[in-house]
């Protein structure tokens, strides 16, 4: 299945505070009705807010959201940020406070030219890469 054509111009998705347990990279991989469906090739998101949910991981296919500028994933249960996030070359804001992170991908510095804000508060990250 495809995301309906009516969503083709969707640029911002706020799915915060919904008790989501995961993020499906495509409709074919939808694990339950409580997942956010993002058809990564059809929807050109610039902002994604999935904060205050029960998400434990960000799919490695997040790098296919190449126009993403802002990610809000604070207040979840994410233990590891996939290195695929480092491929989001337009990312300006990464809000990942209050998760269960103990480190950041070593490539996070590659986002230096565009990344203006990164919120890490409430994690257990002893050193930055």
C-alpha cells in the first residue's frame, strides 16, 4: 500500500503523546495500529514530532527522510541513535532529551554545518564523540 496522494505535500508530522511503540518505515512493515506510518519516498517531511511516546528505537531507514530539518523524539525509551541520523544533511534541530541514551553515534559531528540545536538532557551520556 502507498500513502494516499493527498499526503504527498505533507511537510510536518506531529504524532506526539500517542503511546506509540514504534515507527514503521513503510506500510508493508506496519507492526501494529499504534505505529506512525511514514512512506519515506512519497512524503517529504521537514519536521517529525514523535515525542512523549513509548518508542524504543528509531529505524535505520530514517536517513531516507532526506529533507528532515527537525526531529522531536524526546521523552521516549530510545537506547541508541542510529548512525543513519548522520546522513540527514539538512537537520538543524535534534531534540532527543529524556530517553535512555548512553552514547551518540561517532558521526554526529558530521552534521556540524547545519545542526544548530541538539537537546540531550535527561540521558546518561558521559562523553560526547
